[in-house]
């Protein structure tokens, strides 16, 4: 086939818009979304097709052999400018106070395809703001009726909370009275909205988007490991979204992942290593904490026949696990994996929220078993109770308080991000970092995911990898000295 | 002419099955059941019957689009008659419900349909009641249901009232509505004949079209083809409204002259009024000026005259009526009835309404006329369904043919007809 004079090979029946986008020919569009059914209603992707008297929506046109398409003819440009003018007719000019400004399809297309001046002489239709769910607020008059949100809730979550009420220019997206959007994927409608209509209450008025920087990372809130985009500025996370390419959501993320980043700013975050002295924990320098750690670890070996337990966390990265597993192996220590928190499991079309609410038990188990040996958590607990293990080095890192029974060993070194319950029992506490504050790899049910650092660890907290390496060095130095 | 479709008009006895049969009813169905379905289709094709809903598409050819291997096929009778100026289906339904039920049964038999829907607008409560009674009676007497008239053919007919939207008269809006959804028209292709109600092949036919069938089968295709012009034959109902003396539905041969309908059957213009303009086929057809009204009322002739036969809803406008007001009134209708799905129609019809309102109320500005023309261009052909185009066609023709009235409004900053 041929698009704008360019010979293109495509499969017969393929979606014309998808083919064009794949070949770098941009056709503007609002309602089309690769993971939703075709609505063909925004009319922004109208193109000229040879032998067709009318312009056709590219999103609803199947490719035929020798199809000749013009995406930029005068007729197409005229129709596009017409659609833009229609869309802006009743769209409030509130970009200065709209959260979407700067990443708004309507704004960008207006710049590229619209008319500079409006011919409107009547007042705009005004509509009310609506509260659609605990997470979502809806600015009705900014809506352009692309129905992406409706299709998402009909086709992906199959919960159908949103529908259109009224008719014509007065059409409004709405929920039924007292039936808010209630499903664990609801936040995706915020990402799907091409304009500033569906907004996140959490992010509302927090930051102009052009001040935000982003990294594409992986979610740590369940065993699935969804790719996410972390938007941050001035050392804070402002929001988490699906990773997007030119306004297109490439995969969904759930609300736990989307809104579950507040623990990063938990007031009980550990900002410095702590060492037990005079019966209480007090802030000490890293040097002292590492020294104390290596003392505890080496002394247990010096006493002979006394075992050390290394307890790995399902929240640690593969790289961290590798470092610690090798250390355990060198020390001939016991190795176990702490339990993962469990929560509700949800299944949707091509999307599952895992019951296991930790990102990397798979990766940790794989590495531990490959490089050394892993014993069941219950067995390790038994050894502590039997007095066989007197020293434990536990990596925690649970984003929310999680209660599991770890019998108290005589000596405990804990690596954690917040002042958790176990911290009180520790001799040394090493301040670690969250998944947003380090690099690394998780292996989830989706496969391997790369963590990309968005923030520096707070205060004097450090990445686990550097902590483990320092401990190893300190231990080596001790051995060499001897 | 001989009344065929309206032969039972104002005869309350035919509202009962017994009276209908006594008046010669159901002879068509009896004859059809003696034929094979293919023979019935052939007969309808031969008759040259063209759809009476507005588009004038040949009924037999439309039926031929149903895939041959389809197992489940639906028939929908479109009784959502909502086109302004159109009230013929209503007259057919309230005067002769069995004629329609018989027509639906014949079409269903020909198309091998086992379940047919009669989609009727909610604003027809009386007609709904009449049809409900007729359908129950037909079921009881074996004219519907298992084994129609003792034959091996069974048919269920479901009366489905709409919820009051013009757009549900559009084929695919109607299909969506039957499925229980908001009446938002579908993208075409696929057309309902291949993918309609519940994604099964579906034929949507108008009330008048289906009411013709008993007569075509009973009297033969040749008889039907002999009435009116060769390319759009048959008896036809014309709805005459507006500023004429006798506003009514007339059954006349297709091709009857528009002036004859207005001045003979309609008994001419109301006292003291002169003919100014006519919408020949409902509000969605381009307007004809008085001097353009010497036209035969059949699909092809009206098309040649620059308009369309449409639903044959003839709306007569006199010299005492302001064309800007007519345009505003129509624009308001389309803005109100636009379903809101596609951008150009949703926003464009509203914008048109606003501009026509301003001009009619003395707030028009000279550049409004160019803006209107540009909006017409940006809507026409760029929409999903015929509603947007149907709004543009009459409005554009009013603006083009009566430009001076618009200019006068803008110049005088008031409506000259409102003294």
C-alpha cells in the first residue's frame, strides 16, 4: 500500500492508523487506543483514501492491497482543523489551572492542527465538576467524549461504572448515583484521558507537569512487576503512571501500584544507621554501624560452631540478593527468605494483580538456589528457637508494617527502611532504601524488570547493595588482619 | 387513485383480526407460504419496491446482502418515525396494524427470520397499544408463533418501544437500542445486513415498506411495478403539513407532481399566503423554492431537482414565514437530537443552532454567513451517521436559496417579519 507517496508493506486487514504510526507517519487521534475497541467517533484521524468519496477514519479502516492514502492533503487538513475547532468550541480555556496542561493532547493538537483564532460568539456550555471515586475527580466541561474511559471500564475491568448521559453537546460522562468507580484498575482512566477531564485527586494541583522528571521503572507492590513511570521533582515522587509513549498507555497498572508510593515519605523512615548502646538504639555513623556489624558477624564465627542466619527479603533486588547470598556462602551461614505479605488477587482481561504483595521472591529464590542453598523460613525459625542459630542478619524493607513471627536471636542485625517492629530487637539497624531509590532487577510474573532510580535515599540512608559491599569489605579486612 | 395501503383507513373493525380477514387481509401471507422463501424474495425484487424510510434503497437488493449461510437472521421493523413532517407510519399502524404484522411475517418468511423486532418510538403510546393487541391476537390465532398458519414456519414478533430519541430511527442506532444500549450509531461497514442485532445479520425495513408486501405478494410484482414510474414504482404515502389548507396523509402513485399534492390534495395555501418553499421529504431534505416545485414526487425526479424524496414528509412554507426562523427551528431540532457521539455533529449542530438563533434575534454579524458555510463543510461527510449530513442539507439549502433574508436580518439587526 501507499501512504503519502511512501510504499508500505502491511498485512491485509490491519488497522490503517496502526500501520501508519508504525511507519512513523503520525495521524492525530483521540479516541483510538490500541488496547481498546475502535470507537471512530472523535474524527480526528480522518484521512483521504483513493476512490473513497468521503474522508475515512484511519482507526476504522482496514488495509487493503494497493490502498492509496493521503494523511496530509488539503481536505484532510481542513477536516482536522474543523474537528479541532469543534472540540474547542465548548472546551474551557482553563489551561493555566488545568493539571493536564503540558501533556494534553488537545493542547498539542491545537498547536499543530488547529486554527489560531476562535470564531465562537456564544457562551460556552458550562458543566459541573464531579466526584467519581476516592481517587478520581471529573471536570465535565473539559471532556471531549472520546469514551476511552467508558470502553476501558466496559472491556478491561468489565465493571462499567461510567456511561454517557444526556445528548448532543450536553452529553456528559457520569457514574450512576452512589456507584463510584470502584475497581483496582480505576486509575488507568486518568492516564487514558487525552484531556484534563479525568484527574487524579492525589496529584491535583500538586505540580505543573513540565517541572516533573520521569524514569521508567518497575512496580514493587506485587509479584507481577508492571512497568511504571515515576514522575518526580525536588526529591519527591509526585505520581506514578503507566509507561506511555506519545500519550499511549502501553500497559495498565493497578491502583495499589499507582497510589502506593506514600511510604517513601513515611515519618518513621530510617534516616541513619542505629546501634544499640546503653539499652537503646541511637544514631551512629555508617563507619561505626558497619564495624559493629562485622564484629557481630565475625565474633559468632570466632566462637566456633555457632551459626549465623541471613534472612533475605522478597523486596530486595536480584543484585542485592546475589551479594548477600555469596556472603552467606563464604561464611557458611544459613540462608532463608522472609515471607511475602499477601493480599487480594484480582483477574482482568490480560491483567492480574497477584496475591503475593512483594516484587522479587522469584528472583531471590532463583539466585539463592543457584549460588547456595535456601532453607524454608519455618526451618530457620526452628533453628533459632533451638539455639542453633544465635545471630541473624535480616533484610526487611517492607513498605507497610507486616507482622511475621521471627524468634528473637541473641544478636540481630536488621536492614530496613522504616522503624518496624523488629527494629526494636536489633543490635544494629542499617538504613536502606526503597525501590524508588536504587537500581536493580526484579523478577516478577511478567519477567525481568529493571528498577531505575528516581530519588536519592533520604538522610544518611544508603542502597542495600553498597551496605552489603561495605560489610563484606569490613569482614575481609578482619580476616586479612588475622 | 385506488387506496391500497390506506384501504382500511378509518375502519375500526379491521383493528380486530376478524375484521381484517373479512376485508381481505392475510391473503398475501397465505399465498407467500405456498411459495418458497426464494420465490418471495424474487417477487419483491421484481416489484421494484424501494425502501420507504428515506434512502429509497431497493428492498429486494437489501435483502440479498444477507449472507446465504447465516443461521440466525433478524428482521427489524423501523417504526421509530421521528422525522419532522413525517406521520405516515403512524397512520398505517393506528389504522391497519394487521397489514404491518402481515408484512413483517411475509418479509420474515422470505428472509428465513425466526425472530423479528418491531421497534416503535415511545411517543406512540396509542399505536403501541393497538399493535400489542394485534400481535397478541395474531399469536392466538396462529398467525404468529409456532407453525404460522399450520405451516412448518415459526416466527416470534417482539414489540420493542424505544425511549424517545430521533437517532434510534437510524438503522444502527436502532440496532444498538434493541440490544439495550444507548442509541449511538455504529461505524459502517459492517452494515446490519451482515452484522446487526447481537452481531447477527439483520434487515431493517420501514413500516410503509413492509406494509407494501402483502399487496405485492397478493397482486403480484407486475401490478406493483405498473403503479407510478418504472424506476421507483408503487403506491406511496405523502404527508402534507405546513401552511396549506388540508394537512393530511395521501396515498397517491409514486411520481405524483408536488404542486398537484399541494394545490389539489392539500387544497392550496392558507388564506392570504403564497407558496415560498417546500421541504419535499421531511426536514432533512434540501428545500425547494416555489419555482422549483414542479417536480414528480419519486426518488429519482426529486433527486434531479436537487433534493430528496426522503420520507415524503412535505413541509410547505409560505411567504409569511421567516426562513431564518425555519433554519433556527431545524438547527435546534438537530442540535437537540444529535446523539453526541461524533465530534462534528455533536459540536457542529449546537454551533449552528447558536448562530441561527443570533441571526434570527438580531444579533447576527456579516461574517456569520461565511462561518455557517464553513461549519456545513466541516460537518458534511465527516460524521458517523446521516444525522449530521441530514442537518446540513436543509440548512445549507436554506442559506443558499434565501441568502438575502439572512443578509437582511444581519443588516437590520432584527427579523423583518417581526414587526
